[in-house]
């Protein structure tokens, strides 16, 4: 889509009129983590940076505001088509010839555009009937009760015949006794649910379509914000970002241009006497060759490792810098080179400084050096042969070796600063200690572990597997006996039906997705004390996974 107008609607934390009318409205929803709520202001900040107006109103849900915007646009600007982008299907009731709903399932790549035809195909109903449908069936996600005992199929059949909720109740005499009694018993609930399901189309908000005009935005403002939030992959997709980089390049100070400029060359052999005496070098290698840098402004590429170069790589007195040095060790080990003097892993330092993030090398260069390096293309087929001919790939490898020295300098400064602050506060062990005394020594340890592998005894593993198999089968029978029927314990759908429908275990605080209540281990822990079957299921899952993932699989991998 390339919209002419855009607006973004948000819920506010204050209760809406629905909460005031029905205290249990959305009461079954599990509260999202506080970390998510803390990020909402940042989302709004990004939206506003793109010059997209934010629409919100105390007492109303975002869907009410969307409904109001849609209907006012229809009335005042009939030439404009409205597309509602949402993950909530409550807005399907708004669909008509001028309004459609783009429903996101797993992001933009998995979405469905609903018009009248698509709603009819999916539900067998027209958009105007969606609130009648919720009046009859209810809405578990919003905790709207509807008519107890009337499910999806019955609700659709009734509305196909009688069109509206009012039509259903006007013709109760024609309806089968069992369903009629349910309808009579929960009549008030049905109409109450329909009323709450109806979106407000005249919420008291200011509306000016021209303020929603999709217009240009400040590249500098957006780029700085995305960099601040470390959304580097989004930066690369930002329209006009390449032009911004070119403009920035022209206005960069000389020292920044010097930092980016890398002199590189290819060499057939490593001539020791021609290279500077140094205590530190940076390396970046691939299966086809290796680049080495002695300073942040130059690098040399070798397709083969000569005896002299091998001596440098295996000299423990010469400190080695790189990005993911464990990987470098594996690559060089295949060439019968034992990399020694591992000193500073840029990847590890960056991770320690920003735990929880795992930046690519390109994103790290952008963050720390302000240099845009294109992402490495994933070649297939003849990639190995192509690399040998590709000067661009060789230059990139040389850039990596040289930039790693600049990255080391920047990251070392940050480690030093944080560690000084920690020491001044009386902290005995600092971040620098963690990096130098634990993380870096572990690189060598992990490399050796990965290279050596793990020795296993197939006979012993098969014996343990056989014993576990007996226990797993016994547990399965015990679980099925408690359930009162045979079912597939590994099926989340069947397990959900047994636990929450047949055994009627309370679902309070249990997370609910689109397919129903979750049966994940974290959720079952919440109801462990409510029924003995839960403990059996947990043991079954643990042993089944141990058997299938490890005991049965490991012998096949030797």
C-alpha cells in the first residue's frame, strides 16, 4: 500500500466506558509484561517522527477511534478508500464498499485483506452481522458472555436464517427447544454483549483529513531515533537513507573520512621484512582466504597462508583481534594453523556492553563508527568459486580486518569507563574483569570443546532410552486414565480439550492465543495444584523430550 493519508490510533491505560459498564470486560486477558507497556511511548515517538498523527481519547478504545475516523472519512470524503491495518478482527463490522480491513497474523508478510466477499467466505455472514454474531456466541478474548451453549456453528445458522439478534428473538417459537431455552435464559446477556461489541462511530475527537496527509519527514530526526533505539535493520530499509548517507559523506569532517578510508591490496606471499613490527594484528578470514590489518587504515589479503604468515598467526606474543575469534580458530584449524595470542573479540565486547542484543558486524560498525557497510550477500551454488574472482568481497574482508581495530579502540574505551565507575562504587569485579578473565579465556576453551566433541557410549544411551520408553508409556496410560479417554498427550489441541473442557480446570490467568488457552509448561505450572494430571503431564513431557531429543538422536550423529 502507498496511502495518501495515515493515522495511528492507540489505547490509553485509563478504563473505557465498556470497563465501567461491565467490570469483567477483558478480565480473562493476561496482563502483558511491564516491559511492553514501557515501550509504548517509544512507539508513539517513532510514529510521530514519521509525521503520522497519533489519535487517542480517554474512555475509548483505539478501535472506537478507528471506527470514528473511518465513518467520518466516508461521509466527508467519499472519494477516499479506507484500509484499517490491525491484528484485531473486531473492526470487521466496519467493512463496506469503502472500508476494508488488512488483518495481520504474523506481521505484514502474513496478512489478509478483508472486504465483504472475504468475510462472507470466512464466516458465512456479512459485516453488519458481526456484532449480532458476538451477541450470540460471545467473545472469549474480550470476555463477552453471549449465550451460554451457543457456539460458532449455531450462531451462524441462526443469523443466516433470521439476519439479526433481534430477528432471532422475534422468532423464538420456530427454534428448537434446546437452543430456545438457552436463548431465553441469556437474553439480557446476548443484547448486552452485542451492545458492547458495537464500535463507537462518533467518538468526540477532532478530525481533519489534511492533518493525516502522508508527507515527507525529517530523515535526520528518524535516523537519529532509529540509531538510538538500535534499529539498524530498519535504517537500511528507510526510503532515502542512501541519499542521506551520500549527503552526510560530503559533509563529514576529514578525520571521519580518514577513518572510513581503507587502503588494501592482495599479496601472494607474506614477506615478514615488509610488514611493520607490531604487538597487535586484526584478522578476518573466509574459507577462501584471510585479511590481516596492522593499523585501522590498511589491510592485506592472502589467498594462501605461507610459512612466514603461519608463524605470525601461531605466535602467542602477537595479540590477535577479530569479530568472533572462535569461528576464526575453526577456519584456520582447517588450514592446519593453530591461532594463538587471542586477545580481543569485538563481538564479545559488544555483547557485554549491551547484553541481550546480538548485533551483526555491519550494525556494530554503523553504531560505533557511523560507517554504513552493506550487508553481506548470501550467495549459493558457486559462491566459493565466485569469491576468488570478486574484488568487492576481498575489499570487504580487508575492511573488516581494519575496522575491527577501530572497533576495539572504541569498545575498550567503553569497557574502561564503565569499569572505572564500578570500581569507584566499591565493586570488586568490573565489566573489564569479566571480559578479560572469563569471556576471552573461554574462547579458547569452547573452541577446543567444539573441536574435540563429546564421547558417548551408544550401548548405555540405548539402555537408558529403553527404560525411559517404558516409563513414558506408563505415564501416558496414567494420564489417559485420569482423563477418562485415550488421546494424544503430545497434541496441544487435544490436551487443551481434556484439561479445560472435559476436566473443567479453571483457566484464570492462563494465557490465551488465537487457537485457545495455552498448554505451555509455564502456564501449566499455574494450575499444577488444581489437578494431579498436571504433574503427570509435566513428567511425561520432560522424559519424552529427553528420550527423543537426546537419547535417541545423539547415537545417530556419531
